[in-house]
C-alpha cells in the first residue's frame, strides 16, 4: 500500500459539507444528469465545477500537492466524479470492473474520498484493500488497477473520485 497515501481532513471538511455534496449528487441523478456510458451510477467528470464540492476540490488538490511534493499545481488538469452504488445496483459481474484511470497520461494521479459508506467498504487493489476512514482522501498513481467492492448495503455508497494530470 506504499503507493496509496492517506490525507485526513477531519478538521476542514464537515458533515454539512458532506451532506451538501450528497444532495447535489442525488439531484444530478434524479434529473438524469449522469454518465450512463459508465457502470451505474456515475456522474459526469465535472463535479469540480460545482460550488457544493469546492471543499472536496480544494482538499484533493492539497493532497495531490503533498503527494507529488509540488507547491504549485495550478497548471494541472482535473476530473472529479461520484460513483454511487448499493446492494440492488450490484447486477454486474465484479470481475469485469477492474480498471485504471487516465491511462493516456502516465504521470496522472487519482484520489478516492468515501462520502457515504455505511458498511465501510473500501476499494480493492490487486494486493490489498483500502480500509476507508471518514474525511480522508486516498491518493495513488492513476495507472494502478483497482475496482469497487460489491456493496453489501441497501443504503447508497457514494465515492468521490478524481484525477489530476499535466
């Protein structure tokens, strides 16, 4: 797990911030504004543009800056989206969900933030699984294969994901 680093923001991100983000994401799904070309259910890659997610964008960028040991990352590009799932939406074969992010940019890094995760289900990598902590970004190289777990709760699991590259 040495390539995945944790950045905790429990002193910065509040439960109110998380609720605002969840409500916005739910509204996007309710209005049909989500990416139906991906496994259900995932928002478009533009969540960083929404005011309700500004604190998540800010803390993701701060985490990336520390991860890369670079002070100025203003010239970097960013994607941010949310993957939402529950026990009922687990209709696909989990073996098919191994993936990596941003494979056209070999120096890209990715992040995961567990917005709502009632069963504490972490993302699986080939040799380990993240044990999610609240208010924490997990940053890793984008080319690392991973997959979401098979969700065991009827309540929705929300994972904010993001990529950063130059």
